[in-house]
């Protein structure tokens, strides 16, 4: 047997699960009790051993003595021990615990019970005076295993792995230690019979004259029961080898660990592999007995931005940050260009599409979830849809969002069914009872569900997510189970246009095979087009080549992902309210959207309904959260209005300008038929200056122009549309061009000739 010297005490042999004498287990129990009594954690984060420091009267309180107060305050019976602390205290003790955990667990629990009696005697007993059962859980192991690496050689050893919870059972009582009465002699009572994952009776009656081995009666009131729950954990996608299916593992939770995870959680499980008898098949199978469960973001550095911080408040979130994170948060808060810099940090490997990235940023921030007095919930999550030509990086944006959140699900529409997206009822193999297995939307509860190829889904599967997108619940009535489940998730969908390419001559509803009921449930719907543009193509090509060469802005975004996660987590704890100016601005913005939808000659992507008003509210709240403001301002509403308006009519805007300009020229031709010039010919056409002036006045009357800058943008866009109608479409003709004045420079003449030239509609053009 190999020997090693620990920090304290005598040499301690390293044992394994097959060789664990009771004497050695007792020595390890005493050493573990010394660890609980002596380990001191200094404020600077460096451990100190009271015995080694030579100061028996140290002013610092041992770390785990302080933890007893937390146990009593929260009424818990499980002490969580950082395995790194144990390794720093005594490396050999830590190795022994890791190598023979299942064998040593009863001795460690006995040491903890003695530790509690020593420092908190009143908490060591139950109300009836019987001793209370305490449990030890370890976490933060140095090395973890992959789920598919948990084989028979790991049985009984302390292990750690990461996986995604897909199913949980209800919490049930488990017979932990049974008390039996002999039914032959009726005198002897056998206490403390441990149950090894099956109903276990005593081997023989203690009475030498009895010899009973069969007839036993369980005394329920004197037996000990503990809470028990079984969860099904699936291997994470990044750990699955190529060409393999993800493995699953049954994890058993006991006592305080029950209900610590939900379906969809990515968690780290610490415990040991055990062999469970399969009574039905008369065989054995492997299961994982977990002593500790922790969310994945706690141990991996990933910050869960949607982890219930809305209920905690800003102070609670700030208290959980490190000094470095708090300083980074304060620096970002003082950034005057925070909105644009955060948007540029979203999917930095994708060039351009700033408005789409702003939409994704606001989706991560979300609005404020509310509920009425009647208990009706008003969703605060923002749904975003991206429609675009192939090779526009839609899937890359979805992948980035799925990797940004610990609780995000990525799925493809064509390979997803209604049950796979919502929930399904399955029969448990052990009990034969029906239970609910979560689908993608349930797994993404309090997260984001990314659905690629959304337009490829069958209609019956699309209908299944109507309720989840608006009411954020999933109702199921199957196999005698009737339940309403939570699906508080944002939906990020990507779709391709019908026919492969977006047809600019048709409205969005004819380009995307999605029903209006689905389209109206998206707060923002952006269209990404792939059109030839020399400058744009050059910039995109340079960005992609820089990414392949490992240089450029793609590797150095304005803010690192970890800083973004901390800031968004803190921002989501702010609950901004709508003030009077914001309410007035929301009413005006909604009226403008409704008026633009009803105006003749216009064509929005879909009908403007009250859902778009709620979208304006959610986006305005997200913008206020971005700037950590307690009240929504009118400027937030204006930016939300701009995003909604651009997302709805941005693609149809050129067609809208085309229709308006062509209609005005047709009207001018009709008016010219009644007016005759001096030579007897009708006066046809309008000057480009008059046409642009009319268009600008029309847009101002509609309320589509909010300021001088936006008005200039509209005029520039109208000029580009006119140039396209003249040079490429040949819909508009130049009837007359003014002559160059004497002394006029070519540049001045070129600009004046463009504004004063007379335009008319091509007589061969049919306006349908």
C-alpha cells in the first residue's frame, strides 16, 4: 500500500474502494474533523492552517464554523465543502476521499455530526430529541470527467461531470434507514438497516434461538426517510464525438439537493458512480449519486444574464460581483457610446447589420415582465425574426446568441416537431407512470430559443408555438395529464425567402411563407438582403479575410463577452417605469405606425396591431435598462419606434418611394392633358426639384420624418430611387435638361441640371 505524508498528523495511506479497513476509515474521519475545525480562509483568498501558523488563539474564525450559521439560518442539513480547501489542507486526505468516497461517506457524515454537536449543539438534534442526520457535499474538483467517460472503473470514486438536464421526476420519499421487527419471535427490533437502492431486510434475527431470515415487519414511524429525486442528464453537444449520439445518465438527488435543477439547466454534478439493481430486468445498471449540483455558469466563468436577477434587484446582483467585474461595470456605465459599442460587440465576426445587432442586444436585455391583478402575465421577452437571402450570416447570429447564454437552445425548424418544440408525455421505465418530457421551448425557459430554417417548419408545428410566443406557457392534455407549463423564453428565428431570393417587387408577406399570426408575434422582423455593391463587397471580403488570418476587429470587439454578460446581468435587474413623456411618445409612435399602415400607396410587412404597441413598450424598457435608468424617456421611445418602423417597412421602403414617385408623375401627366402650352402641345412632367419637394412634404404630413437628419436621409433615398428608375428600370424619362449658363462651372451645372431637369413617366410603363 502506497504511503504519503499529509500536512497534519501521521502518515496516512492512500486507499482505494476495494481496500478500506475500518481502522483507516476512522483515522480519515478524525482527520476530516480536524479539517473542519482548523481550516481558515483569509480575506485575501489565501487559506491558512491554524495549527501550522503557530497561533492557537487566532483571531480568525475557521471557515466551516461560520458555515454552520448559514446551515442553521437556511434550515439545511448539507454542508458544502470546497474540495480545493481540502487539498490545500491535506493533499493525502483529499486523495483518499476522492478514491474511496462511497466507502468513506458514512464516516465523513459521522465527523460532520460530531462537528455540529461541538459548535452548535442545539442544532444537532431534532424536535423529538433524536439525532439529526447531516450530509457532506463536495464541489469544485480539480478535474472533471466527460459523461461518456463514466465507466465501471469510476464506481465509488468522487467524480464530476457537466450535462444538460432533460427530465426530472417528482420528489418522493426514500427509505434511507429501516427499522424492522421480527415476526417470529416478536421481540427483537433491528434498527438502522441501510437500503442499498432497493428494499433491504435484515439478514437474520439477532436472537440466537430464533434464526428468522424471512418474516420481517417494517416499523414506519421509527424508520428514516429522505427526499429523493431522479433526473435525466444528457451530454452537452460540444462533448459529443463526430458521428455519435449524445449519451444520457440517470442522476439521483437526495435531501437538500432535490429540486436544485430544472429541465434545460446546464449544471455541474459532483458525486460518485454507483451500481443500481434493475429489478425488472434482473440486471444492474450505472447511476450517478450526486452530492452537489451547481449551475454551469458558477464554475465555468459564464454569467447567466437571465438567472432570476429581476427579483433580486441591482444591489443583490452588485453584491455578487467581484471587484474586477464591478470596476468593469462602472467603466462601461460611463461610456457615452455604450449603445453602439455594445451592438458592435454582438457577433463581431459578422460584418455590418448594425440594426440587426441592436435588435439582438435589446432581446438579451428584454423588457419588464408584469402581471395584472387578475394574475394575467404580460411578457417582457422580445421575439426577433431575421429573414434574408442565403449567405447573409443568419445562422452565425443565431449560433452566437446560443453560445452567449448558458440557458439557450438551438434547433432547426425542418427537424423539429410540435412535441419536440413544446413538450411530450412519455412513460417512465421504472414505475410505468406517465411523465412530461420538456421540449426546446421548455428547456429554454428563462433563456432564448433559437430556431433556424423557421420557414421550413410544417404548419401544424408552427401552430404549436403560438401560445408559447405570446402567453409564454405550454398547455398539454395527454394520457391523463393536464398541465400548463412555463415557457418564458425569447424566440429568435431565421428564415429564407420563398424561392431562394428576396423579391423586392413583392411585399414581405409574399416573400416569406409564414402566416400573419406568427409574424405579428415577433416584436422585430429584420430583412437581410444580398445585393451587389462594390464598396460593401470589398468591406465584407476584407473582414472575412482578416478573420481567416486571425487579425482585425473580429478578434478585438469593443467589449469582451464576459464584460457584456456582467453588464447585461446587472442591467436586467433594473425595472424601469413609464413616465408621462414616454407614455405620450408611445401613443404618438403607435398612431404614426397605424397611420402609415392605412395610408394609400403604402405596403407594410404586416398589419400594425396592438402587439406592435406592446413591442414598442418592451423595446423602450430594454433601452432604458441599457442605460441603467429607472424611468423610460421619450428618446428611448423614438429609438424603439425607429427600429420597429425600419424592421417593418425597410424592405418595402424603396418600393414605397417608387410607388409614390410614379403615382405623382402619373398625376402630373393627367393634369398636363388639360393644360396646353403656347405651341399647342401639352406640358408634361415635373422638375426633379418639385418632385422631391412634394415627396418631402408628403412624408412630413404622414409623420414619417421626425427631424432634420431623418429628412435628409429620406431625400437622399428618394434621389437614389429616381436614379434607378431612370437608368436601370427605364420607368421615368428625362424630358428636358436645362442649358449651361455662362460662367457656370461644370460641377455647379451638373448639380443644377439634375435638380431642374424635367421628368415624365414612360408612356410604355403600365402602372398595376
